[in-house]
């Protein structure tokens, strides 16, 4: 593999494209022609990632067919809500290259994880995988140490794609647990909202640690019910991503929780955020599936109650604290 097409020129897509372009030819695709024109002129992505200069091997394009033509690997970093449409466009182009996605969350309305969307659109035998783990674009683009997981439905693809992206400040571990990596990357955003609420209400370090730990238990229960491996949630795509998103200063989902705790409305928070906060939609979709599978997820339930204006932050916290004593278990 020597040429990569990165689809989606947000912060994370651009940071990944810039990192990979240190070693390989990369085409960064964006739908908006004005955005592409601006990046070509600036040789940077000031709209989403500041003035960090693009490597020589990085080019940009708004023509999807041209972007994927000749690519050895397609890396999709479009939002989860736009993942199915981009797969349908790629299908129309009769692609055959391996596809890896780095978007997290559940599809609105269907409550399906990206791998389930990929199964429906490309088929279970198509070579695809997911890139997930504790990773802020603002740190990767600065060359700060980062480690993530690439899980694929074929062991060889997981190893080859991981090797292609691996290098420099970025360590990439391979895995075959696509389900676990997908669940960890999605549900951690809900827990980050809960962590933000806890911090915003001044509950302290003890409460945050407890919330993260019990949040990991919820994520693990949900993942195992879908067929994931329990050990995946102890790794980068599970605990690692959860800890970062619940504590990191760049976490949009934690910021949503912080502002909710201050009394702001969800509408005003999202309007001022400027970026997607996947946990808002994910809380609703996860609860829909958890109820069908009869998986107990009390933190997710209370976050969803708060996001849908059925409870205040104080009421949600009171409900969690008021739950009966029980034996600790996943």
C-alpha cells in the first residue's frame, strides 16, 4: 500500500491525512469545493485545524472518483450520519479497495454502528475495518505521542493497514474485534457527557473516577451483548478512549456536559460548539438498542433523560446516587 484516499476534511480526517502523508501519497477529499479551494491556497486547513502546513505528499480534491482512483486504501472520516451515503457513493464507483473508517457513534434513526452499516452496504466479505482509540487531532498534528487500534474483519488487512498508518509519533495496534472497537468508540461519548456534568457540578475527582469505571462496565455489557470480546474494552479502543474523552480538554462531549451542568440549554450549547458532539445522538440510539437487548445502562439512561429535557442535571445525579446497593460486576 502506498496511496491513501482520506474522505472527510474535518479536524481528525485532516490530522490523519497529514500524518500518513509523511510517508505515503495521500489525497484528502472534502465535499465542499470552497473548503477544498481554501485548503489548496493555504496548504493547510485553517477552518478545522489551524495553520499547520500540509506535507508535500498531501493533495486535496472535491471529486470523489478522482480521490479514490488508484488508492490502495480508503480511509473514511466523515461523520457517522453521513457514513451510509458515502458508502453508497463509493459502491456506485465500483470500488474494490479496502475501506477503513474512523468515525464513531451510531447512525441516527437506525441506531446501527458503522460496521453494521458497512455490512449492509458493502457486505460482510468486503475488506473493511475501524480505526479507534484515544486521539485528539490537535495533539497528533503537533507530533505528540498517540496510540490507537485498527480492527478489521480480516487479520491480514488489520496488520497491513495498521502498518501503513503506524510510524513517527503514532503507534497503531491491530485487532480483529471490529464490534468491540466500534462500541468503545461510540458509547464513550455518552460517558464523556456524564463526566462533564459531574465536573461541572463540582463533584470532584472521586465522582469522576467512579463514573468512568462504571461507565466502562456499561460499555462492556453493551459490547458483549453485540458479540464483542471483553478484553477489547480494557485496551485503547475501550478504556483508553473513554479516559481521554472523559478528562481531556479538547473533548466536545465533555464540554457539552460541563455546559449542561451550568444550566445552558442543549440547543444553545450545540449552536456554539461548532463541531459535532456524537454523544448527544448516541445516547438516544444506544438506549433504544439497550432496551431491546435488555442491557442495563443506568448512566446512559440518565444522560439521555437529561438530553431529552425529561430531567435536570441534579435529578439525574440524584437518581444515580439513589440506586440500591449491589455487588460490583460488569
